[in-house]
């Protein structure tokens, strides 16, 4: 059982990484970026190609992948999402979802066009290496790296949001956009950078996915599903809660799969989702 | 300092301001009076750049600002205490003040300004780490003013200072504002419903009714004018 | 917008033509094309009622479609129920499923409903893929007696019914309430419109007819991979059709579907997967710049020419 919890924690750390970008963007800018899953996929493929063409270790390639996704996110925000900024909130959320949905379609099919639908995975030399901590308790090395990355991300985000002027300006504009403008904050540019940052976060998750699981062009939706469940569980914007929700989902999934089998794994998440909504709506 | 020339302003399809012109002098306190739906807040929001005028010009120290984005106007030296304070509720008093000094120029003098602001409003020092949303109305107003001062503006806009404040606190704050004006020579443009107190504080005043300027003059003269007395002092007397 | 006599007349003529057409010039290829078109129209209109009229964006129509198809397959092909029982039963199953998300999510504002439907479709896709990994076929007995023409008329009939019910709904008090909710749900709420009830009616309509469309597909297609029924394309294509044609209009989904099918026919062979990308790009373009779709654009052109 402890083994299951360990795997659950590793999975959960990944889920948190997948969800954090989506959660932050929605909390600050009220954009539900449906294309978030596709950003993850791009990150995964970037790691794959960097590994196969340049022999670059995936975890080492993370900064580079972040830069790539940052650029892509910034370009897409500038070109598409920023045009929705002026709309009233209900319409903005709706239209940003539609645009995101369309974007997913475009990106995923571009990926199929360029890279075929084949499943790829990154298998560095230390794949499968395991640490035997106690009898019956195995810690995969990669899993530990994942947890490490997740912790690093949490810590860095926390520092950025509370200690830097940029982070404070982000939090401020999320609470009162007009007042943010009155402080001299260029709210539009802040949003642009923040969106690009969250795309970079998706990229990190994508690298982890490529190593720990696998990537193929339509995988984005599956990760998006997890991110959505966590978003609903955790509320949005609080970093710690997102990761905690991720861990919770990871562990619950792991435990239920043990008892009910892997066939119904997704149903677990869906049930949690429905239960949380039921609770919220009463 | 500030020149507003014949601006027409719309909210949606409705015209709120009709050919409004006024000026705020360097180093002086200029007041804008008018009853509730006269358009005072719309005017301030237009001056600060949150709304753009349909016609007309607004100049700050001779530079045209009506087409500039809000944050640029702030960088040029205008600061606003918005109606309802508009603090960042889930951030501490200290963080709110820090954000007041967001512009590059202001960040250099941030620490000094925080000291200064704590001298003007000593009570804020004790509330430094408290969440801004949990303060009382009067304290929030002080934070809002302090925050606006952090960027060392040339022109300070104040929208509805007295809203929701007990008279005694209102008195204290308006005296503090008068003091700030005198010691720093800061030009202040204040929009108010509380006519008596504002005219006592101000040097010059304008009266806005139904989106049009219907009167102006030196504050002392306005206080004594028949129209103002009849129209407002019955309502706005402290 | 007035659904003038002219609209009725044109629709009537179109339906008549569609009924007569296969008897005169129907090749197997064109019949197949039209069946796909009719299914698309049903799906697009279903999305439209929920998203275009009631303002509740659904990103998971594939779930309703898939459930309808799967139910039909098991009830009709495996369970032996007659067509006219299995088909509506599929629709009802879809409604039940929709309620799972709808009942909690429609009480809340914001993105919850949309992402809920997305989550539902995705979770079902994976789970169904796990449960039924193999292709399923129409039983041989029915393959022998397979009649393409009868499927054509079935699809046409259901499409016309869908349009009809949509029209009646829009014209009625229900439609007014939906549009009020779409345009300003707070104002609607304070005016006494029972938000949840009308949102749910829209959802029931949308899921029922999507389920019917799924059933028709299962009736028509001789072999299907179950998980395929739940793939995002079954959400995306009707969505694009409705939006490009003009969401919030009665004929938008029809026009959009025709547009989509024509483009597919023209480009699928020459461009391969690339045409999907073009669809996506057109869609994004429409959402950002032409929210009223083709119908709105043509209205504007007409107004600028004729004044």
C-alpha cells in the first residue's frame, strides 16, 4: 500500500505541474486556456526532439523548452487572446474557451502533420533506475526528480509572486485591474508576460510527461482533463492548493485503481469533479 | 498644471459630459462640486485615462494625455485616489504602498517615501502588515492617499473623499491633505459631495451639473455665493 | 429576426428537393454525403440551442453523441430492440448522462459547465476505450438487409424534426428565457427567470438530439471503434459549423454544416490533414472577428447594399 501511495505522490506532483499554469492564468486573467494541454504536448515533443537530435538530457533541456513555450505563448496571447481582453467577463470566458478549443484543434493537427501520430517517449539512461529504500518500498529515480522539479516550481513561483515587483503587480491586477493601471502598471504587458510564463510552466509539465509517460499529438486533451479536475478541486490561483489537489488526485486514483482496476481510472477523476461541483452549487 | 478643454465623454451610448473645460493650477487645491449623478466620477476617470473622451483635449503640464494609456499618464506624474478607495484587499498595507511606487522612477525613492508617508499617517505604521481589506473606512482612505503619494506625483486626483467616513475622521484627513498641499506644493484636484468642507480646503472651485460646468470661481467666493448656498449647503453641511 | 414566410417557403422547397433528390439522382456517394450532412446539422443545431441561444458553451457534445451511438448499438444490434425504440432510448440515455454534469454545473456561473462537459467527454472516451477496445460491427443479418436509402430518409427526417423543434423552442417563452439568460443572466435572474430550469431544458434538448444523431450514426455506419465516437472532432466540427454559420440563429447551423461539408469534400483529398487546420483557423478567425458568423456577415452586406 505504501508503494501505491508513493506512486500516487509522483503522479500527483506531475498533475500539479500540469495544472498550475492553467490555474494561474484563470485566476489572474479569467482566461480558461483550453489550449493548455496542447502547450504541454509541444513541450513533450520539444524534449523528445532535443533528446533524439542533440542527445540533450530531458531534464537539462527544461530551461530551453521553457523558452520555446514562453515565446509561443507570448505570440499566441498577443495575436489571439489579448483581443478578448476588453469583453465583459462572461463573454470573455466563453470566447476564450472557444478560441482555446480551436487552437487545440489547430496545434494538435499541425503536430500530426509534422510528427505523425506515433507515440513517443524519452528514455534517458537512468530510466527504470530505482532506489530501494525499505523492503517493499521502491522509489523510481525519475519519480524523485519529478517531485524535485515540482517542489522547485512551487518554491520559485512563491518567491516570484511574493518577493518581486512583477509578482506583486500580477497579484494586484488580479484583485483590481483599474487600480493596477492607476499604479502605473502596464496591465496588458503584465498579462502577456504572465500568460507566456504559464505556457512555459506547461512546457515543464510536458517534459516530465515525455519522460515519465509518453507523448503523441492528441495527448494534450488527456492532461487537460486532469488539470481541469484539479482546477475545480483547488480553486484557482493558490499555488500550494493546486499541488495539494494534484497529490490528492494522484493518490486517490492510485488507490482506487488498486481496488477497481485501471479501466475506470478516469471515472474516479470525473466523480471527484462532479462531487466538488455538487458541493459548490449548494 | 492640468488643462481640460471642451471634452465630451460617453459611457456606452449615453453622453455624460458635455463640452467640459476646466483647469487646475500648479500648487493649488482645485475642487469639483456637484450633486450625485452630475458626472464627477466620470470626469475624474477620463482625466486619469481610464475612459477616453470622444472629443476635446486634456493636457498635463502642456503635454496631451487624453490618448495615452493609463499607466503612461501615471508615469507622467498623475496619481489618483479612486472612489471607494480601490485598495488591493488581499495584500497588506505595506504591499499596497509598495505598489504605489511601481513606476521605475518611484521605486528609487520607495523607502524614503514609505518613511514619509508613515510620518503623515502614523497609524498606518502600526497596521503595516495587516490585509488592506480588513481596515476601517478611515484607515483605508489613509492608505489610498498614502499609496497615491508614493509615486511623488505632480498632480493628485481625489475622488469622493468623504464617502462612508465619519465626520471627525473626514475632518482630520482633509486637514492632512491641506497640509500636504502646503508642505509639498502638490497640485490637488478633488471631487466631492461635501461642499462646505471642500470649499474650506480648496483655492478654486468648479460646479458640475448634469455633465456641464455651470459655475466656477475662487473657493471663498463660491462659499458665499447665493446659488451655492441655496443649492448645496442645505444638503452638504457638516 | 423574423422567420418570415419567405424562410418557410425556402425551407419547404429545400425539404421537398431533398426528399425527391435520391429518387432522381442519388448515387451512393452523394447519399453518404448527405447523411453525414444531416447528422452534422442535428449536432450543430443541438450545440446551437445550448451555446448560441442559452449561452451555455458546451465543449463535450461528443459525450452525448457517443452515448447515443453506443446505446443504440447495444439496444438495437445486440439487444434486438426495434429502430424506433432504440433511437429515442439513445437520446434519453444521453440526457441522463448530461444531467450528471448539468445538475451540478448549471447552477454555477463561469466556465464550470464548459469544462465539465469537456471532462465528461474525455473521461468517457478513455474509459470506453478501455472497456470496448475492439471495433464493433452491425450484425451480419442486418448487413444483408442494409438499405442506404432508408437511412437517408431517416437522417433527413430527424434533421427536419430537430429544426422544427428548435424553431418552436426559439419562438416560445422558453426561447425568450434562454436568450435573456444568455444576454445577461443576472438581469434575467432578478426579473424572475428561473435560470436553472431553462438552462436545463436547453441541455436536455442539446443532449437528446445529439444522442439521436449518435444513434443514426450507429445505424448507418457498418463498423465503429467505440472510443472514436467520443473524440473531440464530434464536438469540434458541429461547434465550428454552428459558429461559422452563425450561432444564435435558426439557420446558422444549417448553413455552417453545408459550408463545412462542401469544404471537406473539396479539400479532404487534396490537402489531407491540413484541411482540419484550416477549419480551426477559420473558426478562431470567426470567433475573434465575426462572432455572428456567415449569417451576420451576409446581413451586414445586405444592409450596406440595400440600406
